C-alpha cells in the first residue's frame, strides 16, 4: 500500500528515529534531515507531501529553511508543520506554517494532524477518525475511507482518540464500543460533554450484539448511526455521508 511522503527535519536523532519507525509502520515514506541545508536539498529532490520542521534548528534556522522553500517553485506548495515545545493556536503560527505539534506528540495525533493538513491542501475532504482496538481493522477502514474521498486516521481506544481530538477536530468519528481503558460508551459521553465537540458526527461500528436498548442509548448520546460488524464498506460510507449531510444541514 503506497503512502504519503514526509520529510522530518530536526537535529534530535531520537525524534527522527522514533517517527521514522512508527510512521513507516503506517505506510508513510519517511525522509529525514538533521539540518536546514540538507532539508532544502532533500525537499527539492524528493518533493515530500508534508515537511515536519523543528523550530530550534542549529545552523540554517527554520525561518531560513522556510524562506528558501517558499521561494522555490519546486517546493513552495509543500505544507510545513512545525515541531515546537510551545503551545500555539493557529493564529499564532509563523506565516509559512500550516500547523504545529510538540516533539513528544503521539503518533495517532501526529497522523491526524498530517492527514488534516493534506486534506486542507487539496480540495476539502471530510476527516474521519476511526476508533477501534483492532489494528488490522483500523488499517483496512482508513484505507477504504481514503479510497472513497475522505481523509482518515486511527486511534486504538477512547483515551488515544481524545489525544487526537486535542490536535485535530474530526468531522466524523467511526466508533467501536468494546475497547480497553476508555470504552466507546464512555468516550461518547465525554465527547458530548466536551466544549466545542458536540457537533462532531459519530457513527457506531461495533461487534456487540445490536439490541434496541443499545441503539436507543447510542442515539441518545448523539450517534448518527449504529452499525454492526461485519459491515459492508458501502454501508459504512453511506452512513458517514448521511451523518455529515445532516451536520451540514443543521440536523441532530
């Protein structure tokens, strides 16, 4: 499965190695540079989809790297996500930066940020977060969603999903119920109680027995649809489209 291409630019070898290993496991092609001069050359050579740029580079600064990239026709359109220890709202980003993450960012949150950046870079695609503790199923579902015109990434449980949402707010969530640490029910209740999160559309996709009581409980917590595994991809896509359409029209 072919993936996107990322250029990581930081002089911290531990960060480069950790992210390379973990992102390659999610089918990203990863190139890395330890300094700004190499970063500019590699960006021109490989044309990555996204650049992850440490703001505290020695030598050629991140500002200098961004300046050279944005003035070159080969690299000017590549989105740059900065790596910084300082929390920054979107309005406080450098003018050449698309988003920001911390050096300690967990991979699910980083993947969500990268997918969201790519979705914004192209025509607007709805971003779906797949929350399920079965890694193979998450991989299959995110691949299907991307093939059907969505941006997508995964989280393995409710706690990890909240880490993602703190970085990127999804348009919709495909949610399993029976998960460790934070169950789907707990996650959904916390989501609806969270400030500014009530409009995120949720489609339940679960292996639990589908009872009328479960369906009623799911809908009372704001789920747009309740699907039972195994479920045909077309039915999942249809449920997501209906949920997002209802959201756009102001439906509940």
